[in-house]
């Protein structure tokens, strides 16, 4: 099963509309919540008047920030502590689930109206008057530190001023460099746009004092932990969080949101189920956004093309508050990766994280690694151009070639073969034939360019001892339980939670191979804190590397116990028993038991007539095992991508005409699912490069708050992707897997931008919209005219 | 969406009789329903006109193509007769929105709405259309008044649009990357009486570019448009395209439209 393109068992229900999402759930006596959101980017709340609205038909309750204070409901948290270079802790503003004194972005939560129907809730919401004192908004990332302080006590709107690397050594490398290459980059802000908008339903049972929250979450256990421990809504043992089918997240559904907290709290308060379903525009306004960096970088290079140092200064926009993973994304998930695949002896990275009056920014597909890859791959291209070297040769000259490799910043890379995937990509893309294709395009009046991008990511997030030592508020292990039922089929419980990744298929493939049980007899149970063991959820391409490894470990324990039982039943020594293809065998004999027989025996022990108990003394009945897996290291997927674009110089319209990638994800469990993940990642990455942009105007209004203005790429924006692999298995987990979920989104933005810049011969920023490319070409022509 | 009374009219007469100061006709609903759901529009009475037989169908004569107001974009796109008589018109319909929109959205709804970025209004101006309503016939020149504003009076129902068949024509659309409405759309039609160049997406309302018409009347070729300067003062400017960029798109799109005329 492992390594084969098994069709996804979950697809039938999804394709035929039988998925069960949070919004599909309707509970008896359910009420409907509608959130009143701030129309201003920054304002003081003088008064919220709900008197008139309370009398409107169908209104059950209206709750405001004052009620949050009264009920001592805690604020939303940032779960990763970053320490500034001067030794002080990061600074965070309070983040109440309903704003009390101040609103900090358009879409911030001010009050919730709960009514018998959604229409009645909306009607009543129109009667709520909020008296705001509007203040000047801080919007721009680069200017945030020079603007008015948004929060008392947070000077210059600075959350932290953090650094990584050896500054003195890096300065020295620059003082000795033959050439210094500089680049200024903007990593544009993106809206995650999960197909399923967020939703949550709170349901309180006063008889059992049990609170249930149904929500669109990538990690229900973490949601329960945070809402119990920090928001203080309900104790963990009386609180169940269920995330049924989840329709995409890309990171945006990792975090418990204000709506989750409010709906859970309100359900308990009013004693009725409260349901909230986000509408698309609210989703644009209030889902956590991604990226939003401004970076100035320098590369020290020798005449022969060896890179000797890298210096990076980044300003990262956190938005209006510090979201759950917001502080680790532009620091530990970013800076260690700026070295790319290159053997760079010294580097220094300074990150200043700023607050602005925009939606909170947090981890989004790739989280930090796309920003790092964009920076190193853009500056490598720039350097090759300035040195007059072939861009492919320049990269190869600087690749790490020996493994394990301790990088100068943080990571110790266990395995890889960078020349292998780069050379394969050059062939797949037919680099040799590029000049001919460029000439053909020119004959049609089009400008053709080729772009390269190589990347490394740290996935399988990961070793608790490491992440907690650098500020994580939780460990990042994963759990699994493999439970045989008496009839021989298996329920597998995982702490990971699929939101489109196909875990039910991939994880069943692993169990099927390990235990020799057909896939149809294996069911995956996830997304419910009352069912499975505590787990850390799905993000950071970790589910297989960490969660799959926990399942593997649990299977090993099952086999171990099975051997004891089989030995007893077969009157042999446990050490001699071999397990293969679902059978326990005494070698060189015809004595064997299937794993199904063993499972049955484990559940029906005891003497029965002539038959003596199958269980040896001291062995407990039942056949189920739990395992927690905490890896020894991150895993390091890497790869090489090459694309070609055609630009219409009349209109600036840019089309990606070919896209080739060769990725090293270690071992592949299901190559079809992997290919799907690569496709999705590429779509989002090419989307970032050419189309997508969350655009706030200077007053902090989100101009791109619907699909009329936010350019979601569509299928016809992409060529047929050419996808191949190389394989160096990971050594940090028993499956040898590295993670594939984010790679496409990490590698493709610089790949496309390098191709665009190659085509037009001048710089342009993301997204390279047709107008921007047209203007860049026009400016270039004008300045060339001036020079001539 | 706020509650409203739903009526389904079976004749033009019944529809106009139901109309009041707080009512609206519902055709494909592709614009009206989203704006009601977003609470930008509320009506007491919604009068569905899709079941009115007289509002459906396509009639082609030697001089004109008459299309019922409730005819869906997909039907215009797939009509063999329209494809033969005015290929640019069926091609325009085939590029509106996506398959779902084309299978619900209608000609009447589109021109009544008069979105500044919609496609059909440019066809009306380029093809000398006459808008037939429950009360009268209106020349296209006098129909499109301003942004989302038409010559229709309260309760007046569009019944059909009569397009004049040109010698040759083409609609070139440069789509807005996000919405895929026209960021600039140029409809060029060569009639015996002269060339029409209608432009949508570029200003607050569809208009005819008289400088281009003049140049093309003298010499119907793309090169005749070289050097034509486009006044940017009235052009739309937004996050997708500045006025200068739109001006350049108007020129390049007009040239392509002329080149593709058939
Ligand atoms: C996703 C999307 C993409 C689109 N892309 C494009 C595009 O690329 N190009 C383009 O041109 N359009 C586009 N449209 C618009 C679409 O083509 C419809 O034409 C438009 O939405 C209106 O047509 P309708 O039949 O749906 O009208 P409705 O939504 O039913 O009505 C619109 C307005 O017209 C009035 N009305 C309807 N029929 C009549 C009548 N017979 N007489 C008088 N008044 C009437 C209604 O009262 C209402 O005010 C798009 C729409 C969507 C949703």
C-alpha cells in the first residue's frame, strides 16, 4: 500500500455533497449569532447602545465587551514568546473576544446579536448604535514604527526587535566581499480563502454541565486547551470540541478565534445552542491573513561566485493583535530558512514585528518559509545577474553537498541531494531549449523569461525540546491510538486533523501495510476531543512526519503484544515469532495465527471448556495501543522549480506557460495525494506572485474584501504542471517522510517573479499584475531613452 | 435578505400591473439576489419575469437580431443563428462570467442594471440597438444614462433588444483579473452607415469613442488608430488599473478588435 496511488476514500462523500461540515449541523433549539464588527480601522468605543435592538423581534440576547469584562472571559493569546535582542519580552496588546475600549481593525468584533433567526439577528444589529471616536489608522508596514502609537505602552508599535545569527562575523564577511548585492522586497499580504468559511456552534447541557463547541478547526484539542485555560470559558474535562469535516484552512483555521470563544460562552450563558456561520466578506475581513513583510537584504559574494555572507533586515506586520502563531512565523519559522540550499558560512537576520490597524497576520501555507525562500531566491538571481553568471550555475556553485549539514544559523539538515533535483529540473524544463522558445515568443511579439527557485523548508514541526526552548507555549509531538475491534477491524485515532489532506487514506495505507489488514477494514477517527487522545493538529506539513510516525509506533506496540499472545497460543517462544503480512508465524513450522485471530482472542480471554485462555499470565486483555511521537529533529524537504512566463508588452499581461518542479519529500506514501498537494501549493504561490493581494487603503479599509476585487487565481491561470521527485529519506522519523503540503506555495513565488524579471529586464513587485508589469516596462523604456 | 413578497408574472401586462414604487423585476437574479443578500437592496415585492413567454426567444431577419429580455447569456452564446448573423454578439455572451452565471443571467437584466463594466451595453451602442419596453422603443444612445442608471421609468419592463446586423464586428474584452467583468471592453462594428466603437469598463458608463470612429471611417484598419490620443480625465482609476493604464488598454484593445473583425 505504501507508495501506491490509492484513490482517496474521502472523495466520494465530498464530491457527492455528503461531507458534514460545521454549517451542516443543526441542533434542537438553536439560535443564530451575528457579529457587529468595527467599520473603522482604529477608534475608541465611547458607547454601545443596545436598548432599542434588545426589543427587536426574535432577539434572544446581545452581548458586548462589557459582558466579557463582567464574566471575566480572558483574551485571545499569542502562544509563542519572542525575546527582543535587548533581552526584553515581546509586547502584546490585550485582545478581548469582544472589543471593550478600542477597536483595532476593520472587522474587529464589537458585539454579538443572538436571535431566533439569522435575519432577525441582522435586523436587530442594524438597531445597535456604536459611538466611536475615530482615530488615525496605522496601516503601512514600512511606516508603522514612525506612526502614532496604537497602544499605550507599546512604543513605536513594536512587538519585538529580534535577531538571529552572528552580526560581527557577518559584518566582517561583508567587509571582505568582492561584491555586495542588495535587494529590497515586499512580500505581499494574502487572504487564505479556505473554500469553507469559518463557523462555530456552542451547545451547553446544563444537566451534565457539558459544553460542546463545533468548529472549523485544524486542531480541536488546542482550541479546547486555549478556550479553557486562557479564555476561561469552561473546564477542559467538561468541554468537548468537535471539528467535523473541514473544508480547507491553509493555517487560517489553526487558531481559536473570537467567534469561537464568544459562541461557546454565549451558549453557556443563554442555555441554548448558538450557531454562527461566517459570510465571505467577513471572512476576508477577519480570518488571519498571511505574509506582509518588507525586507532589505544584502549578499556578500566572491569574484568566483561563492557566497560568503547574508544580512537581512525585515519588518513583519502582525496586524492589530498578536495572533496565536503570529510571533513565531516571522522569526523561528523564517530566519533559520533564509540560507536556502546554500552553504553560506555566516548570516544575520533582524526582524522587527509591528502592529498596525489591519487584520491579524498569522501562519499561512508555508508560514515564514515562503518569505525566506522569496528573499534568498530573489537575491541569488540578482547576484548572478550582477556577476554576469548563469543563474543555474551560480546556484549549483553554492549548494550544500555533504549531509548531515549544520547550517550557520539553526538547522542541522539530515539528508538531501540538491544537485540531483536541480539537474533533474533543468532537464524536465528543457533549460537547453530556452533560447529557441524565447525566439519563438519574440516572433509573436511576446517577451519570454525563465525563472529558477530552489527551496528548503523545516517541516514536521516538531521536536518539543527544541520548540519549547525557543518560546513555544506547547510541545509539538503527536499522538495516536490504534484500536483493534473484536471482529478484527481497526479504528485509528490521531491527534492530527485533516482539512483536505486525505489523512483517512494515507494513514490507513500505513496501518494496512504495518498490520496486514485491508484498507477497507481501517477507519480513521479524528477531529473530536472526546474520542481521540490529545493531539496537536495539522499544520507545518507535520501530520505524516509526526502523526504518521505516532501511528507507526502504536502499530509496533500492537505487533509486540500480538507476538506474546501468538507465542502463548502457538506454544512457542515470543522471541521466535515472526510477523509478516498480517500473520504471526513460528518459523520452520506450519504454526501461525492471523492478526484477526489474535485480536479476537485478546477480547475473549479466559478458559472456555477445553480451550485454555489465549492470554499468557500478566498480559492484559484487549488489543489497543497508544503512542506519542516526538521527533528528534525537523524534516527538511527541498526541491527545484523552474518556470517560464510570457509577457505581452502592450498590456503587461503575464502568463505562466510552463512550470516544472522536482521535489524531494523523502518517501512518498501516496504519490497521487502528494501531487494534489503540490498542485494546490503552486496555485497559491503563483497566485501570490501574479494575482493575490490584500489591499488596505490609507484609512485602513480593506479594498479587496470580495472576489470582485481580490484576484483568486482560477484553473485557466495555470499551465499543466510537470511534477517529478527525487528521494533522500528523512532520518528523523521511522517513515522517512519529509512533508509536502507547503512546498508548492514556498517555491513558486520567487520562481515566477524571477521569470517575470528575466522577461522584462527590470524589477517589479508582487503581485506582478498586468498594470505593474506594463508600468515597469514603460519606465524602463523611458529611462533607456534618457540614457540614450 | 429581508423578507419580501414573491410574484411570478405570466405576461408583460401582469408584471407591469404588479409593479409599485417598492418593487423590482427579477430576471436571472445574478445581480439582484446578491445585493439583496448583502442588504444593499430591499423590496416589498419581487416580480419574477422569467416565466413571461414574450420575453424569451431570438428572431433573426436580414437586418436585425431581436433577443427577448429574459433570454439567458448561454442561449445567445449557443444560438447558431446569432453566431451566423452577428458572431461578435454570441462570442460576447459566451465570455460573460462563468457557466453558472451564463445559465441564469439574462440580456434584459444586464442592460437594466447597466453596470459600467458589463459587456452587453457596449453591444447595444455598437450595434445601434433599439430597446423594446412595455411602453416604448428606446434607442441605445439614449438608454444608458450614467453609472447603474438607464432611461427606464419606474415599473417599465424591457421586453426585447433589437440589434442591427453590421458588415463586420468584434468585441475585445480585457477582463478585470478578479471579477472578470470588462476592465476595458471595446466593441467595434462596421455598418454601411459608418463605424461604431463602443467602450465599456473604462468610464462611469458605456460610451462611443468618436475619434476612433472617425479614423476608422477613413481607413478601417488597426494602423489607423496609431497615435490616437485618449483623454484620461473621464477614465476610471482603481486598484486594478489607473486611468493611464486604461487608456493604453483602450488603444491596444481597439486595435485587436479591428484586427479580429469579421
Ligand atoms: C460572478 C459574476 C460574473 C459576471 N461577469 C459578467 C461579465 O463578465 N460581463 C457582464 O456583462 N456581466 C457579468 N455579470 C453580470 C451578469 O451577466 C448578469 O447579466 C447580470 O447579473 C444581470 O442579469 P440578471 O438576468 O441576472 O438580472 P437580475 O439580477 O435579475 O436583475 C438585475 C437588475 O435588472 C432589473 N431587471 C431585470 N430584468 C429586467 C427587465 N426585463 N426589465 C427591466 N428591469 C429588469 C432588476 O430589477 C434588477 O434591478 C456577472 C455576474 C456574476 C454574478
